[in-house]
């Protein structure tokens, strides 16, 4: 269940959210409601981004923004495989 069922857009850029924070978002109810999630300029590596992307894949998400640098090439490729055109790397 989502604690905030009306939340559709979540802007969390530049908040020092790391892998543990990304996993916490993945385990929350947000993947059921979020359409846009902006996590740019946070140190999220593949360790946190992959479970997050997998949790968002089945929901109404239309856009996820992540920083590419902490993910590395393999991480960017993997997250792109999971979310396709719904993810943007900056």
C-alpha cells in the first residue's frame, strides 16, 4: 500500500539519495502511483537503480531521470533494458 496514493510526480534531485534510498523507494508504495520520478544528481549506482527500475517497470511511470555517472555504462544499459524510453540519463 502506498502511504501517499495521490503522489504522481516526485522531484528528489540533489538530495544525496544513495542506493539504500533508491531501494527504499522501490519497496514503498510509490511504484504503484508515480508517473514521474526525478533522481538526478544523486549517487545512485546500479545496486540501487536496478531494483528501483524493476519496481517501477510495471507501474504507470512515464519518466525516470537518473545520473549516468554513478551507474556506469553497464548500469545505464541495464536500466535502459528494464525501462526503455521511460528513463533518461543526465
